[in-house]
């Protein structure tokens, strides 16, 4: 799989920074707000990686730093409540996973530094003025970009040669740009391959099932499950229903394929949490969020679930399997 290379704006200087706190012996406080549920294995893995990276940089839980986690489980009201609790505790830094986990604390503070991990459109969301000069108390790491829409179309077409219809499912209330962020690249790529692509909005579980049931009637149909924390929260329903109705679907994140989805192509979220720890460390040592540029993803991964492909009666081309970063059998 072809890799895009970006300039990494944070160098190896962090390795030379002192590992002990300077000028203060107080225990620092880092608030961490997750959109996922506390029992979500992926969320726990991300928290573990973040703490491990922080420890490498000299920050040890309950020794010189306290990590205060909140898990919203996709509930907007709970997200707002947790954001207020975190801000009221006056942490030194806030880590927000996904757009919703940055929007909520920003309603409470414009001074406490916030590092976002896996946000799609920080400029369009109003978090930063520009990528190079954020201009406020927020900076962090973008997860995806619009051009990836074409990759999802091409990936599905390789596995389903007779594909002529493509539905793109998202929740307009939670997806980037109300769902429009990726549609241009999806529609352009689909048109060039003779595929009709259409938005398929879904606001709840019933609408998810309605979208998938409608698509199941078309033997030349396929599905793109757009990056959207709503889709992530409902992934078990989406994956199981798509597979039961024999709908070939591609996803933006590895955890979909790992849990039974046909295939995924997107960024390595674990890598973003490692890099997020570097920014948290710099802020704890006195850097300003406005001086830390927003960074683009550098690691992408293609995952093919060969078992699901066989169950759907699909033959994955050997050339695609050879390019995959992971094949689940």
C-alpha cells in the first residue's frame, strides 16, 4: 500500500529534555476525555499506549502526574457533563479523543491547553485558525483527510468487480461537515469507475438497519461506513447486519475489520496517541498550544478480513492481499 509521507514538525529534541520536573515538585494533572465506553478494548489500548509514552518521557501515574479519565460512551449529554468536571478540576492539560471530546471542553475553557487526537477537520470545526499556527489553546493530530474517500471506493471495487452502487453511511449530526467532508472524493472516484455513489444518512439504530436493508436488495451494491464516532459506537450492529445481509463494506479504521468487517483503510490511531503524548509532555514543560502546529497522520494501514470475504463469497485479488498490512484469517 502506497504510503504518503509528511514532514514531521516535532523533532527528536524531546529525547534530550530533562526527565524530572523542573521548577515544581507538584503532581501535574492531565484530564483525558474519550468518546468511547470504558469497557471498549480499543479505548483501553489507546489509554495504555498514551500512558506508556508519557512514562518514557518521564511522567509516571500518581508519582508526578495524575491521569483523570472520563468515558462518554457516545452520549452527548455525558460528554458535556464530563467536560465540565474535567475543566472544574483545573488540569494542566486536557486530551480529547475525537471532535466531540474537544468541542465539549472548549465550551468550558479557552485557557487550559487541549491536545486533540483523531480529529478530522480542526479548522472547519473552529478549533484552530490554521494548521501551522493554531492561534488558541488547542492543537493536536488530524486523523484523516478528504482524499481517503477515493481509496475506500477503489478498495471495494477491487473486491467487488461488478460494483455499480455505493452507499455512504454517516450521521449528519456527528460526521465531519455533516457528512460532506469525504463525499466529493468518494463521488469523483466512484464516477470514474462507473459507480453511482450516494449519501445514506442514519441517525439511530433503526435507520442503520433501514439503510442496510435497502442496499441488500441490490446485488451490485456496496457500502462505505464513513469515519464518524456514531458509526464507531454502533459498529457491532453495522458489521453484523452488513455481513448477515451479505453486503460488502469498507471502513476507515482497523477495529472494524478486526471485529468482523470486510476491510479497512485508514490511519494508525495508536500512532496518534503516541504522538499526542509528546505534545502533552511539551505543554507540561511550559510550551504553548498556539506554538505547536497541528500535525497530519503519517501511518496508514490496510486490513483485510479474509474470513469475512470468504463468508460473503468474495475472492480477494492476490495483489491486494500482498499489499495489506494485516490479513485476518
